[in-house]
C-alpha cells in the first residue's frame, strides 16, 4: 500500500487491504467498519491524505476505542479513602475470592447441605454477627441504600425522630431529610442545631412514631455550646417508649482505631452494646472491604428489613459478597489484621516510612519533571477521606514539585500542565495542587518501584 489518492477509496476496497484484514481478525469486522468510515470522512476533510495514514489512524482509533475506561491509578492525593478514586483498596484474599466465583456458577443462593434454595446473606451474616455481637445482619449495595431500606421497612408512613444537629448531608448531595422522604417517612425534627436534650425526644414520641434515628456526624463537628445525646441515653428513651433506635454510623469500624494510634471512630460492637436496635455502616470505608451497606441488630427487625421489596432492588451481587466475606474473615485474627487489610496498613504508616519512600523517588521524579521544576520532600498532612474523621489528619510526607518560573501565572499554568502529564502516564498518577506546588503524598505508595516504573515507561 503505497499509492496516494486524491479522493478516498471505497469502503469495500479498504476492507480488503492486508493490514485492515489483520485488524478485522484482531478486533472484529463491526468495529473496523465503523472506524474505516470515520477515517474516510477525515480523508474527505483533508486530515488524512493516503492509505498509510488511514491505516495508522485506524489502528490508533481502535486501540483508543477498546481501551478500558476504568483504569488503575496511583493515588498520591493524600486522601486514603478517596471516593473519586475507588475508596478502599482490597486485600489479595478478597480479590482471589471474587475471581473464584466470577468464572462460573457458585452457591450464591443455594444451600449445599440441604440442596434447597438459600439466602445470599448467609455468606456474610455469621461473620458480621460474630464481629459485632448483633443477632442478625443483612447487606445491601452501599450505606445510603442501607439507611433508605431501614427507614422504609421500619417507618414507612410513620414518623422518625431525629435531632436537628444530625440532619446530615454527605457527598453527591445525599441529604438525610430527602432520603427519609423517599423512604416514605415523616421527619420529626427535635432540639436545636447545636443542642438537643432528652426531653426533646421524649416529648416528640407519639402514636405515629416508628423510630428514633441517630446519624453519626462523621463529616462535620459541632463544637462550643453544644449538647447531643449518646447511644445509651437514646436507647433508654427508646426502651421507655417501646420504639426501636437506629444509628447510622456512616463509616463505622469493627475495631478500636485508637489502639492503632488513629483518631477515635465509633466501634459497631460497642454501639450495639449500648442498646441500639439497628446500626448501619459502610463496607468500603474503615472496614477496608468492597462497596456495601451493612445492617446489623435485632433479629426481628432485620427480618422485617429483609422482607421489604426494596431489599431485592438494593441487594449485593456475588462478587461483592465474596469480597466482603473474605475481608471479614481477616478480622478473625486481630494480630495480623493491620498488615493484611490495606486500608488499615496505609492509615497506620509512619511519617518516617513515607518520607523514606519520597527520598528514594526524588532523583527519578526530578529527572522526569525536567529543568523547569524544582523537586524536594516536605511534610504534609494526609486525611482518611470519604467523610471519615474529616477534622483529623495524619502526619505524612510528599514529593513537592514547584515551577522555577518567576511569573506567577506561568507557574500556575506549568503546574496544571504537569498534573496533566502525570494523568497521561501509562498508569495515571493523581496528586494535588496546593500552595503554588504540586504535591505527591506517598502515604498510599508503599513500593517506590511502582512509581519509578511508571515514570520510566513514559520516557
């Protein structure tokens, strides 16, 4: 193929070219045919002028079309549980469990002992109950779904009493009052934004009351002249008036994070021990598992929740359940838990260990960035992320890239272009721009060779 055409060749002729025939063998006729038609249109517009250019464009077009949209990236933002970057990294055991059931049939809803239909919750319920002390548990696809399901199943067309200081909004404009409305509940606000007292709840309970709800304010904190009831106080009020108490923990934790040197976060088992009837929490935040919403508590209430028509619409698939079961099993061995659950391992990394990673990468990054940038290592603060302990930070270290330009506008442009270069690497690298610098927080980068290989592949 060496000829140059003044006008584009016919589609049928292009499809007979040997190199195009090879593309058809590799990618299928339908995609290649669409690509050829697009290429010939570019030829008519003057952007392609000969057959070799057409084949080159077609090959690149097919590679771009077939490239996965979701790709692994290096999270160097300093936010460990980054919602936009997929939150918790899974341990190898969870990935292996997903692979094992993904390739064929599994006993998702089949009881191997009896040969009868089973319940998909059975694969994780016993572990959730063992780790939390709950009587029963069920799982849906995220914690927002868990809250929606609990409200709909336990309080549809009835009142739910909530403190005004706990009418939370989380990412994506998820607002508790809106979710309650969608669940068919009537919100009964009590107290003030900063202070709610026991009498506020007691006076609000009436014949239409179905539930007391406490929402953990994980993504903000009210300080100063403020009062809020704890779970034990609310549980006593709930028992007095014979209505259930539900607590939305948001993140939630199965272990005492303070024992690991991390800020305190409610422990699910302790919350249930205070007399709470139902608790909801996430699987993909501090637990370190896949995206899931876990509902645990009294057996009779969980049974009502399971019977809701919404349960089927919100249920998890076999991959999620396999991964969650694998992660929960790791919690059976507290002595090895931190090292085997990546989220906990990353959160507990020492600043010194992170700095050593930065120091090891400094020469490589300086070489890659070029003469227009100065690279050094600086102390920074990481955050847990996804609404978990937003006001608490973790000491960390970052590679800091700064433009050497004397012009502020040019420095800003150079940093944006550098951030784009990092995103265009074979494995995209995501950092953050702050204080006239591009920061690459290495808390989530345990092996310097990973970034070194990515930078080398781009040369």
